[in-house]
C-alpha cells in the first residue's frame, strides 16, 4: 500500500459512487477455503497476506482519525482524515508501518482497527493510496490507450486525442475499480489474525519502520 479520503463528518472512510457489497464477509470464509483447498501450495500465505493488507489499511485510518481529533475544534472539519505521511507494506507475517508514530498509539490503533474491521466496518479495509489503485490505473490506461490506437485513424491528431481520452477515462474509472479490486481481491477481513507484537525494525531496503507481527488462528 501507498496508503483521498474522508471528511471528518463522514460515516465511512470512502464515499463510493457505487455499492460494491455483493457478498458480505463471513468469519469462517478463509478457514473453510483452506479446508477445501488444502492441497493448493501457498494458499494460507496468500489468505494471510490479504487479511494483513486489510489490517494495515485500517490501522492507517485509525491513526489518521486520532491525529484529526487533535486539531482545534472548528478546524478539524476542514481537513481530510487521511494522514499522507503514513504508509505501509504488508507481508503474510505482518506489516511495516512507515512514518512518525508513537508505538503506544500504534498498539492502540492496531487493536482498534482489528476490532472495528471484524465488527462490520469493512470499508476500513480499503484505502485510496493503496498500490492496488495505482496498478489498476496503469492497466486501465495501457488497455484504453491500445484500444484507442487500434480503433482511431493513424493521424497524429487522432492518436494524440485518443491517448488523452484514454488517460482521462482511466483517471475517472480507476478509483472505483481500484476500490473494487481491493475489496474483493487484495484484502480480506482479518477474522483469522491475532496481533503478536509490535517492534521497531528495518525493512528489506533498510528503511526504518514499525513492524506489526501477527499470527494466524483457525
């Protein structure tokens, strides 16, 4: 995730134009899937990664909400909740959180994030600064650009017009499609996760970060 977001008065962290709640998450969905497809190598790691990814997003939302609550009364409503100085990177064992944050506040935020996600606040699993959105935007732009190149005449003006139309259309569609991809592909409600520990460490690139370690429970 590279984790726009929410006005303080909104009830959900994202105000979607469409309702994507086709299937409500079930507490035993990943457990049952593992039982049915236990022969698939790496499935548990993939399912764990999706759940960690959701927890990472929710933690950033909670930390951002806490920061917003400290703004002077009358000022907070003019600011977005999202803290763009925070970001994360998920693994199947936990996630790295980048940015300045007190470890006590982080510990509380992770606990609250897990509780709120599993209690039904599923929108917390989706974040507009997630890398999924960028990937979707790039794919849409590339696909539409190729389509325009094939369909339109080969003249310079027509091709430039087609490219501009492709970029504009992709920019309009990417947020909703990216949110859809996050909700049903790259994240999953962390019904199976237990918070193990939170430590200060460095990632594989040597960047300083907090690491929130989790463990899987059936």
